[in-house]
C-alpha cells in the first residue's frame, strides 16, 4: 500500500498538467481562506468619488459603478465559488453514489426504477430546471448550492452503477458474501472504496462546471445577490459599462478562466493517472 502511494505521488508530481492544476487550486484556496488579509479594502464600501476609476495604484483592478474596489470584490468572490463548488458537488456525489451503488448492487426492478429516474432527470434541461427551482425558492446562496447539487447527480449515479455491476460478481466479493458478510458491509467496506477513482475525477471536473454554472446564474441576476460579491454579478455590472469600464468584465472573467482551468487540468491529470485504460 505504501509502495502504491509512493508510486502515485511520484507519477502525480511528474504529471505537469495535474501539478499545474493543483498549484492553481491551492492559490485560489489560499486567496479565499485569507481574503480579509489579501483584499485591500472592504468589498462593500461605497465611494462615490471613485466611481468607475480605472486600475491604478489606489485600486489595482479599478472600481465599479458604486466606487467599490474591484480587486477586493474579486478576492472575496473566490470564497463564494469555493463554497458553491464544493457543497454542490458534495451533495451531487452523495446522492449519485447512493443511487448508483444501490442500483448496481441489487439490480433487478430497483435498478430499472433508479435508471428510469435518472433518464427522466437527464431529459429535463438542467439549466432550466435550476432556473425554475430558484424562481420558486429564491436566489440565496444556500438555495443555489442545494439546487445545483440535487440536479447534478445523474452522471455520478450512472458511473457508480457501472462500476458496481462490474465488481459485484468478482471472486473476492463472492467469497466475502459466502463468509456471511451483510450487504451494507460489502457495499461500504469492499465495493465502494474500490470503485471511487472515477468518482474522484468526476468530482474535480464537476467543481469546474459548478463554478461556471453559478457564475452564469449570478450574471443573469438569479445567483448570489448583491452586495455579496460573486464573479458572476461583477460581470453583470461590467456588462452595463463594457464600453467605458473594461476592467469590470476582464478581471472576474480571468478569475473564472484560471479557476476552471485549474480544476480541469487536475481532473484530466487524475484521469490519466487513475484510469488504467489510459496508462501507457
């Protein structure tokens, strides 16, 4: 086990895309965690004397239409993206893993019912389902995290189900069952730990997609509501002033680009390392 871990660490740290993604994510985490110290101003402080000031020594990324420091708002908005990404993906992974594991392990009518539910959910455009849910429940940060989580589990469910269908008839599982192990013990102690590698990859890539989705909702005014800073709602403000205040769109856009790129690089790197079909 220790040898395998050392081999994985060596392979990971020699995989440049995965390492670059990890470094980017670490920096984003650092910035979000220490936002009160990294930011140079209160992100909600209004200064009418500095409305739409361009980037300069006083305001590194300029100011918005209310004179608020864009740099500080971008820094604080990283916390929103981290929270939404991890909480929403955590919910979707939990739901998808539970449904997929149950369907794949027991099969039969339970499997059919779970897959039909998955097909129904997949037939509904996720973005419009999220829009309808937000319109009904309201656009709070908690609602957004929960709604994205409970509308994004289908891919994980199918992935886990496929893993369980292939693993439940393996010799060691048959032997464990013959020794009298219960279903829950087989599922949680033997099958699940050995089938989670694709789930880890899906989770990392899912965080990138969730950040983009939250930014899109906030850009439309249906996500995180002002004055709480979000990369999406900063972009929304930039849309109205794009011709005279390019920095309102440029800097949060770059933040989204770099963050999503980091998660995609890490996810693809993990896929190359953990998927035996991709190993040369």
